[in-house]
């Protein structure tokens, strides 16, 4: 796999993390640089680990992982999206919620299931999986840090709308993963 292909793959896999981080930045406080970097680091680390896990599972038993990865992604992204949407609609503007470590981890895991599926497919190719995982992690760190900061700025102007749109985007992402896999099968 060429460096260009690895870069494109890394950016593509980090887009869903960007969308999730955008919504988190809009509804969580505080969402300054430190919070954005923390969120980016969590998203980046999980996004870097999932292709490694997928690759390992692909080497061991790809047919079993491929059978359920879309349901896991749909469930995690749907739950995170519903929670984000509900919170955006019910939170009082004068009392934004603090960012939760476990909420951030759950969102990061939900948005990284596709990277695990990619890792499974990479198990059948001649690739340096460590280089791919590092590229994916770094791209996701940058994209999700940017997403939190952009969400913070947009959240000040658009408030609940950005939170609802971020939640709905997560739900749509989960539904599209499920629909794509069901259409293939």
C-alpha cells in the first residue's frame, strides 16, 4: 500500500470521528484547547487500535467479525447519537454538561468500528499494519481535535441545533453502515 493510499485511508476513516467530535464540542463544556486535545487523543488512540484489532481478527477469523461488525457499529453510533440528540434538546443553555470520559470513549469506539472492518480487510493484503494504524490515529487526532474546537464555536452561535445535527449524523452514520452491509449480504 502506497503512502498516498495510506493517507487517503487515514483521512477517510477519521471523517466520522470529526463529525462525532463536532457534536461533542457543541454540547460539552469546557471545550477549550485542553479538552479538544484530550478528546482528539482518545479518538486517535482508539481509531489507531481498531484497525490493529481488526487485522488480528481478520488473520484469525474474518468471517465471524464481518458477520457482526455492522450491528456493533449501528448500535454504538445509534446509542451515542440518540444520547447526544436527547441531551442537546433537553440541556439548559446556562448549564452545559461537563465532558464525560466514558461518553467520549463510547463515542470514539462507535465511530471507529469501520476502522476495525478495514483492518479485517487489510489482513488479506500486503500492508504494514503498524504504519496504517499510526496514520489513522494521527489523522483522527487532528480531525477530532479540530471537530471539538469547531463544535465549540458553532455551538456558541447555533446552540442546540449543532448538538442535534451531530447526534443525527452519528445515527445516520450507524444506519448507513448497517444498510451497506445488509445490502451486500
